[in-house]
C-alpha cells in the first residue's frame, strides 16, 4: 500500500543512517557478523565460571535482545539470516517483521521467569517488542521494555495503557504513533514502539522504562546479557552501569555476555560465552535447583 511504501522509504533512510555509523565504521578490524560457538569443553568451563559469579552475586539483572527469541521462531537482526543482515544483502524483509499473539516464549524466557519468581533474578530489561517475557509470567513491575511492546497502546491524554491480543501499530511513519483508536477518556491511543530516531518526545513511556532499567543496572552486582548485539543506543549502554563500585558492591559489579556474535562491549565483560541462550539458562536453572547457586 502507499502508506507501507512511505514507511519503508523512511525506514530505508534511517537504516542507511544507522549503517553509516554502525560497528564496522567504529571498529573496522572487528568482525561483528560471524557466529562463534564455544566447543563443549570450553563451554563447560565457562558455565562453571558463570555459576561461581552467580554464587557471589546478590542482585542479578538480566538484559535480553533478539537472540533470546530466535528459538521461539522469531528472527534476530545480525545473525546469518537476521533482518539487518538480509537487508544489507538487498533482500526484502518486511514479511519477517510480522508478529501475532500465537508466538510462545522460548525455554530461556521460561527459565528467567521461574528464576525471577524464586528471587534469583531481580529484574529483566529487554530491547525486544515481542511480549514474550510478559507471556512467560514476568510481572510488569519487574520488566523494562526499552523499545516498547507490539501488543500495547497507551493514551496520549491520561497515559492509561491497554494490552491487546493484536499488534497495535497502524502508523505509516517512523515518527507517527497514533493507532486510530481512542481511550475511554476520549484521548487518542498511541503505540509504544521505539523506531530508529525516536526519543522520549515520540514515545513518552520510553523514559520510565529506560529509567527503571538504569536504576536496576546501577544496583546490580551482576548483569547477564542474553542474545543482544549491544549496539543500538541508548539501551546498549545500560548493562555496563553495573560495573562502577557503589554502596553494597565496593569492588563494582560484573558483566556477563552470552551472544553468538562479538559485541562492542566484550572488553567490559568478566565472562564472554558463545552459546545459545536456551542452553545457558537451562544450566543455570539446574544449578540453582540443586542449590549450587544462591
């Protein structure tokens, strides 16, 4: 449709702007595209290190990106068949952006929810808009959705939020968010999706989500990153907020990154694991259930 073409053209411009500033230009010697897998013996050693870090942590925050949802059937961005990878090859990828309410959480999502319920994980921040953390049972007050939620719309006037069983976005421009529906108070409803170039001005609820994640990352003595390329500002800078010494963590916090591709934050990590999010979380949950972690 004409509207979709307009949005596609705007997306194209914003995407090209992003690519011109992306990781390859910042660190041309680094390969951020190739997937790496730790071999079995190396992975066993790294998982034992993760277990040890968790045993010494009092406030664990999990930060997730698209890589945690790939086993649920959703595409990532930088993988071999990722949306951005295919886009750079000249492929049309708009069909892959379709979400519906039938998607179900991965085993990693479910493990995170259970570990949050038992107090092991204190807070979850995500750049995903797929609602899979919510579906897994993570309560709203323990979750920051930094780039919005595809199934939520909110009132521009009274800020009331509505959870839907369908994708709420109907706008055709990157800076447009009205859905065409209205709140009980009469105010127009807006989607909460944070597009390229959007700020708090375009998605007001983004500020509260960002601030919540920031506060919890400051408090954390361990942030576990799962499936994120850590390359899209400003969310990508949040996990490292745990590192500075503060009250209650005199030696500062630790950062652990689980992602199949290298990230620009790897040098900050105490532990870098190249494995699937599902495998890592299955190990961690089993260790906790056996009493081998706090």
